[in-house]
C-alpha cells in the first residue's frame, strides 16, 4: 500500500464512524497536518472530490494522491485547486467528466448548491456543519439576522428549524442570488425572508435607528474587507462589531460571532472581549464556545489549537 493510500484510508476510517452518508454527503476527508498530509486538504462533495494544495507539490506526488483516491473511493471526478500565497487560485479538473457549473449536495438532509468554479469558495464552509445544526435547534419562532451571510447556509438551517423570518445581508450580489437558490432548494418561501445586498455596518446602524431588534444575530465576517464606508479587519475590529450587534439584539436573544483566523487564538480573543463595552451599554455573557467538526482534526504541533472560533453571547 502506498503511503498516500495509507494516509487517506486512515482518515476515512475516522470519518465513516460518525458521518451518516445518506444524510450528509459533503465533508472533509483529509485535513492537512491533522491527517498527516501537510498543506493538503481533500473534500468530498457527493461523488465529486476536491483536492486543495496550499504549498507546491511535485506532479508525481499529486498523481499518487489522486490514484490513491481512485483506488479507495472510485469518485466520478477529481478537481484540483492550487492556492499558493500571493497567487490567484488555480482550478483544474484532473480526472473524470466535466463538472457542472453548479450541483447539489446534502448536509444533515439539507440541500446546498455548490460550485467548484467560484474562486476559493465552493458555497459551503464544511467546518461549520455542527454549528449550523446548533442554529437550527434554537431558531423556532425567532427572527434571525445573518450578517456577511455569503450563501446563507445558517439561515437555511434556521428556516428549516422554524424561524419566523431571516434577514440576510452581504455586500456581494452574487452571494445573495446564491442564497436565494439555497432557500428554493429546500422549499423555503423566499417571501418570508429578506435578502439585502449591502454593507453590514450600514445596515446595522439602520436597524438600530429604526429600533428593529432580532432574536438571533450571526456575525461571521471575512478576515478583511473594504466597503464604501470603511476598511474592516477582524483582528482589530471584532469587539466593535460584537458591540454594535448587541445593540440590536433582543433581551435574552443570542448573538453568534465566528471567525476562522488562526492567529486570533482563543486566549487573544478573550483578552480583547472587554473592549466590547466601548461600543454598547448592554451587559453581556458568554453561553457557549465551540469550534470545527470532527472531520477537521489538528495535530497539536503545527496548529496548537482549533482555528475556528464560534462564540455565543446573550444579554
């Protein structure tokens, strides 16, 4: 058995113990150092496999990894993305028939529209699967605001969990159109939900001015962004974002802040939390802290703690 086949086989033995493939056919199969394959991730999207390389690998090594996948899984196709620092993402089909521009996968029996051709993102952040399920369980009868919503996966879970209404805000028109597709895929009436192309900072201020409050607020911003009104960096600005979010949260509501920036470790995050008081008069408390799913292991050496922070607060 080749070393790559051994690595992938071992990674699969961990996942298949807890992933119900009939309800979830999208997950991470290999997570870089956490599965002994440095700077390489392999994701399963039903019968479509996506390999991502974050450092240069020789072509013969890449071929061996693809051969190992073929021998174990017999996928319909394999797509490769090369994501080297400072360079554009390069996407290449390396095995099988051409993949449709978009296709549908299932996570916890919920459908999502996926694309391998949309730069770095596919439309669904796989590390948030368990956190999306949390949102579903606490959304019944609630009004939810999803900021930086991307393709609105959290909101789809909320809608299926019985949310009365979701409000989805993103600066990208393409992301909002993608969001609408996901709602329709799951037979959610889009007329009961709002989809806003716009600047989150601007809209939070509008909601506050109008006295509009929400039961659940999700703040999952990109690490860095530029809008017409400001430049935003999670590392510097997340206490302000949480603070102004709390200003439009109903009493006993839940605000979720999430970031996948590894250099903001848990210790640094909690050290900076007191700055929230500079942006809100509301007292707050932390009620839950979690991270990525079991298919995103870390080795404890190259990455000493989980990179994903998913924090729930209430006031």
